[in-house]
């Protein structure tokens, strides 16, 4: 019940305050329905608005890790928890192996997961270099990676602001990347590299199509 309330709350918030537009949803619905299993949502990250924006737009329940300080805001913490946020401390964030195991655990439990491959918020909305964890998780679990580009949140709530501004937000879901189709006969390290390059190219394409930064 709380999940649906939180999702409706954020949907109304983004529709009214940020005039949100979501693209690529019919194709994503078709893919997830045909697959019948979890996916990894790999998105750019420039604002604390990104997780709830993707959470209210994605047609399914998901899990994602979030800085534990965000859970000190009473109402907001309940809302993002309902959407699937799991708190991690700054200390935990430095433990790459621990975070990877946590995310893999979510997938094994059947949850979709949201990952920000940049590893941190971009201070100006420009896409930062991608870290390799998302490729490792995708190949280890065989889970498709769905590129997601969020545009406008970097203006609505940049890293130096506390309260969001009424700026338009666009969420664009891209074509899923199937790990098993990425050079299946190549060594694993090479496959991770190629998958990450494919993800980067997909994010850049989505960015260019939405007129975003990067």
C-alpha cells in the first residue's frame, strides 16, 4: 500500500512541478513482459531527484542503494524506502565488494535494481566516467541492462541546492543490453569492457536525443 502511495505521490509531484515526460516506456514494458525476470536500470546521476524520478516512471518494483543521510528526513525517507531505497553509509559505499554483493542479492531475490554507474552525482550534469560494477553484475547474473537518461534534474536540484526548483524533467529508457550477446567467447574481463562501452554509447545516444548535457 505504501509503495503505491509513494509512487502516486512522486508521479503527481513530477507531473505538476517538473512537467515530467517519459519516453521509451512501451518498448520497455514489452521487453520486461516477454522476459519475465529482473533488469538492471543503469542511469546517469546528477541529482537526488533521479532515484524517485526513475522509480515513479519504471513499470515495476525495484531496489537501489541510497546514502543513509537521506533517511534522516522523516517523510522523504518513508517515501524513498517505499520505492525500494536501501540505506548505505559512506563507509559502506567505499566497500565496492560489499555493495556488489548487496545488489546481486537483490537480483537473486527477483528485484529489478537501479544503479548509477558514475558512482556519484555529476556536479554539472556532464556524464562522468563509468565504473565497472554494473558490467560485472550483469555478466555474473545474466541480467539485461536498461540504459536510462534523466535530463533536467541537474537544473531542478543540482548538488549545491537543498530545495528543488520547477524545472522540466525528461526520463528516457533505452534499448536493453543483453549480457549474453556481448562477445560470448571472449574472456570475462574483455566482455565487461565491451559491455561498459556499449552502455556508455547508449547513454550518450539517449543524452543527445534528449538534448541533455555531457
